[in-house]
């Protein structure tokens, strides 16, 4: 949940994919379940896997893990997935 307790980050996979992080996309929605929006698509930025998104304390930045090879890296984006 975001620091302001108004939004939730979650990963979504296509129906039938189960917990396959290779197909996961990062999404954000309001805490009441409305306004779901994809922030980082599956395979975006050349990543083969992404996961573990967390808000910064001020809610302006999201940090997540992503990889294009055997090494996992930490990436950041703004709160709308734009940078």
C-alpha cells in the first residue's frame, strides 16, 4: 500500500500463467479496487522477469527488481511508471 494508504501496487499475470514472473506486469489501483492501471508491461525494458515493487516513503518513486540476464537489478520509476 502507498504511504498515503490510497493506492496498491500488484503484479498481474495472464489468465492461466499462475505465478510465472516472466509474464508478470506491474499494476497500480486505488485501495478501493477502482482505477486499475498497468505501469510496467511484461517484458518491458527488455526485462525477462520483474517483481517486488515497493513505494518510496514519499510515494513519488517505485523501486522494483528486474533482470535481463542471470543478475537481478534494482530499478526505479516514477509513481505512474513513466521514467
